[in-house]
RNA sequence: CGGGGCGUAGCGCAGUCCGGUUAGCGCACCUGCUUUGGGAGCAGGGGGCCGCAGGUUCGAAUCCUGCCGCCCCGACCA
C-alpha cells in the first residue's frame, strides 16, 4: 500500500478530501470556492440526474430553463427571501472589458456600467415567478409543473468539495397550483420522490420531516426535508421541498381566474437537490480503502482484470463476459491496460469504488472459473465461467441491498433518546475513537417546547440544531429538554453539515 | 469575516532560521530489459520565471516591503 488515504479515525475531513481527489471525482478549481467536477464524478451526477429526471417526468413535470441572471429588483420583492440570500450573492455590474491604458492587461470598462445590476441566481424563485405571471391566467393553466436543471451561485465563506461550493449544480422544481391543498400535496409528493430516490438508488436512508420555523427556507411557509446521517455522526440535509403558500404569487402578482370567475393568488411549491448528494453518497458508504458507491449509481459497475496479461484466451473469455453483462444493461469495463500490474489495478479499482471486480487468470481458465470480488465487503470467490455473468448481476443487487441495510443500521443505532439536558450534552460531546476523530453524536430524539428561542439556545450551548420534526412522529407527552415546558412530541437534533 | 497554515517539476515535499557551485528527493512521465494471482525491479532519460512585484546585496528560493492565491479551523449557510 504505497499511497494509503487518511483513515477516518485519524482525520475524517481529510479522509473525505482524499476520497474525492484520489477517486477522481473532483478537484479544487483555480477559482476560490469552486470545483472542477471530473469525468468520474460527473458520471455519478449524470446517473443521479437521469433517474431523478425520470421520476420527475413520471410525476407529471416538464423541464424548462430560466436565465442565470436576475435583475436586482426582483430579489427584493419577497422580504424573507431577500433576507435569506442577500449576504451571499454574486453581482454583475458591468458588461464590457477594455485594454488597460497603463498596459496591465484587461480592466473593467467604467463606461459599461449596467443601469440595473444583475444577480447571479442563488435560486430562481424570483425570475420564475416573474415569468409565471404571464403564463398563468386561468385555472385551466394550472397546475404548472416545471423543473429546471441548472447551476446556481451562493458566495460561501467556507467551502468543501461537493458539500458546499460557491457554484453548484442542482435541479429546482417550481410549481403553481389552484389550491392550498394541491400545493401542499405537491410538496409532500416531491419530498417522497426524494426519499425514494435516496433509499432505492443512493442506498442512503433518510428521515422525512418538516423544518422548524428557524430552519425553514427563506420565503416558504413550510419546508419539508429528507435528513440523513453521515458516518461521522453529523446530519446532512439531503433535499428539501417547500410549500411556498401564496408568498411569491403575492410578491409577483400572479393571479388566476377560478371557475367562479374570481381572481385568486396561486399556490406554490419549490424543491431541489444538488451535487451535494454526491458528498452524502461518499460519506454514507465509503471506507478507509476508498470510495464505495451503490451499483445503481456507479459509473462502472463491473471491471474485468486480466491476470497477468490479456492473452488471447483471457481476452476471449472477458469479451464473452462483457457481452453477457451488457445484455443485462450492466456497465462493464475491461482493464487491459498493460502498463499496470494486477495488484495495482485491484487497489485502484477499490479506491474508485467499482462495485464488482472479476479477475481472470491462466490458472482460472484451466479450472474453468473466474474470481469475483465485491467492493463493499471485500469478499472474493471463484465462480464457474458459465455462471459468472449471472452471478455478477445478482451480486450487484446484493451489494445495493447490503449498502442500504448497513447504512440503515448505522443510522438507527445512532438515534438516541435524551430526556435530560445533561444527557443531551453528553451525547453531542461524546468522542468515539472507534468511529471518527470528529464524532458528531448522531441524531438525538428529544422533547422541545416549540419556540425558536429555545432552539437557538440549545444551538448556542451544544452546536446541535433541530434537523426536523419527523412526519411519522408518534405523539407523546413530555417536557422540553431545556426549559421543561410541556411538549407533545420529540424532534430530532444533530450537529449538521 | 476572524484564527492558523501553505505557495519550489504533473503530484507530494526538503532546502529558507544562518544569502554563496549547476536547486534536491519521492511518486508520476519517457526508453529498454526482466517481471506480472494484492500498489514490481534494474538501468538510462526528460521536465523548474523557487506564487507575483519592488527593494537590499558583488550575489536572493533564502533577507526586507507590498500584493495575490489556495487549504484547514471557527461564525454563517444547502
């Protein structure tokens, strides 16, 4: 092992960075806070995107595209919204460069100042709702179910590859409805779509919940979230779906004529997931040997490694195997690069998280078998050549299931109930050398008196915030963990990304 | 926006305190041979405005001044 990556127990943050870089997912760019998503990382995103897009279409949505630039005046129409984003906006002030008269290269041409500055979208509610005003006249125009795949910019102080970058890729759905009920159903429906995607494709278990007022999206009446737990015991908000009420309709004067020939403001939702999901994927499954990703999202699902060199007999068997696998829609590669030796390839493919590796050597051929290794458990076994393709296909399913089970067990094992504030503090401050050097404490299920004041106080004292109020919460009489005031349900606290 | 750290070959670093041959090491790269079932060995080779700009000096990667960039930690946020 010439080039080991940092162990999780030593430095979790560095471990994450090592994985991202060494697995070839992304690099820091020349621009502060931005990243270059490399082909392998982008392939993961494409797989996510393809599946999500399919699910959006199945729920009746269509794609469209709105401008990157938003007139400054739009952003201030909705008071809470501008409050939420004002601090992190990139602003375009000029539209022309010129040669520096002093010979210093190009400079901004001061005569090309924009009359109204443009904001690089941090999210698109404003420009979309300004457009919807023209699109919506009657109840017959509703519901309007639109999604866009785009990049957005939020000028973050502190960034981390995939988890938080100044520019990131995402999808944002923006829908308009005739009734409050319909909009509410839509926001819950999309939250469910996200939860299904996370569990079935990312093998990442999530808790569906609703955000507290304090954690709510700027401009929303209600924010629904899917929350997941990373290996270091910190929570990740993996996706959000917002019930926007009539806030944007009122701010942008979007009305429709109902069946009774009366003007009404429309009801809205918006929902999004981003490249941040890739960060969540990494931190849910990967280990000290490198990236581990679920087969359904892996750019390459099976790699075939010839041992030692790809002689004609080996290549022939590999070719047949590849055909059989491709016939089942499996993404397979034959690593016949003669530059590296098998040992190097084994380590490299594990580092890059390819779920299944098939080794074919001369000895194997004599016995009519191949060696099949799975990335998640590192188990290897010999399988007859004839049954190898079917075995590998089944193994991919097993790995997908195993990853979800393992992550679910980890998540469930790390939801702790606390009834006294001392216990609460002990849980968030606990060190777990068997886990990670910066153990976050996992989820804590505790009673809360429902006030923002108490929530902020707990955050101040422990750094833990309320991640969500689970939707399927059982009602239970209790007393607030901090104030002792009566409460009728537990909420989930955690330190969060 | 505060605190810390780092800019020397594609990557990772040493050298900087205490100025002085031709700036060095590992990995990667190129050529050849031997190898190949868990990160190969030997031999030969290519690659540097030492972050940028000034200054001090006979002489600067090294000292001084200014600037730029990035990373990590904290506050804020998806």
